[in-house]
């Protein structure tokens, strides 16, 4: 089952990319509990799934494409410190574009801001964008470590080292509900440092 189909199945509706409708004053004043950081190429649909799932569970999550207004960079830089939970959608080789050119990488900037807050609950939601299962917590730790090392290959080494101290949830295509429930438990739990 493709990720789009999975999202439609779980949420019972179609997700449109880039919903930038104007927000009412009530929507703009919502207290966001989580900030979702993701790479648009490969991570958008999972980020969208997480946002909608959390909303269904009465947890408001900030996602740039829905919530950033005006100066989006400033909005993101202010939102990360104001949310107690930072969810990083980890996809295979998510920082590979950094090797090609010297670009401003917003995923890396967001990670850096989140890591500055020692009390923040940082959760890595690990998923293979091709829909292939990342080995779960029941075994395959070498395969999981290999996946993470590939995903973070071009990430700032200091950030990579710090992220290794935080919780991870592994998305399972075969058990999407269990994957999302595991993430929910980590959001509701104590600080994300393991």
C-alpha cells in the first residue's frame, strides 16, 4: 500500500499537498504541543500523517506548510523553542543534498534549535519513504543503526552525536497503528532523552 493510500485509509480523507488557506484568528492562536521537522522530498506524507493523527488525538502539531505565515523562517525559529515536543521525521539519506552544494539546510537548522533546549522532548520518527519497513525494536539493531547512519551521513557530527541520546520510533508499514501509538506514548511521556 502506498503512503498516500495509507494516509487516506487511516484518516478517511484525501490529503492535499500545500494547504495554505488563510487561517482564522482562532487557528493562529492555537497552542502547539509538537513541532514536526521533515524533508519535503521523502518525508512530507509521513509528516502530514503525523499532523493529522495528532490532531485526531487532540494534540496540535506545527507543520510549516500549514502554519507558517509571513516570514516563515522567523516563524519556525520562534515556534521550535515554544513547543515542548520536537518530532524529526527521519528518511533515508535525508541530508544527501548537503554534499552537492553549500546550501542552507532547514532540517539541520531546526535540529540545532531543538537541541539547544535541554528540556525538549525530541523524538525521531524513522521511516523509509519507499514504504519498506525499517527494522523494528524486536530485532535487527544493526540494520536500524545502518539506516540511521545513512540518513544522518551528512548531518553536522555534533548534532548526530546528540541525537543518538534521544528516543526513536520506527514506522512499520505492516503495523501503522502500532507505530503511531508508540509515537503518541513518547510524546505524552517524560523528556525524550534515553
